C-alpha cells in the first residue's frame, strides 16, 4: 500500500480496488470527488469508496454482453 499527499499535508493510504460500480451516491464534475458503492472482488457486501476518481468507462447492457 502506498501513500498520497492530501490538502492538509498528511499522507493518506492508497489502495487498489477492482470491482463494479453499483451506485454513484455523489459526484462533483469539477474536481472528481465522489462517493461510490462498489461490488468489489472478494467482498460479499458493497464497499463504500470516497475520494477522487477518474470518469469510469460506461458500458451499455448490449456492449457488456458482447464483451
């Protein structure tokens, strides 16, 4: 696990998470801050993810079936 700088100068832990975004609870298009609910690999329940995120790639149901 690495660390990323925050606005207050403290180091925040950084983790890599693989999964499917089930719900976008909040998203600020100006700065990328978001609150997500993610179905993560190896986790039974949805995981809350808070922070900045790049715009996720969106698949239509048809393209998801073709992939």
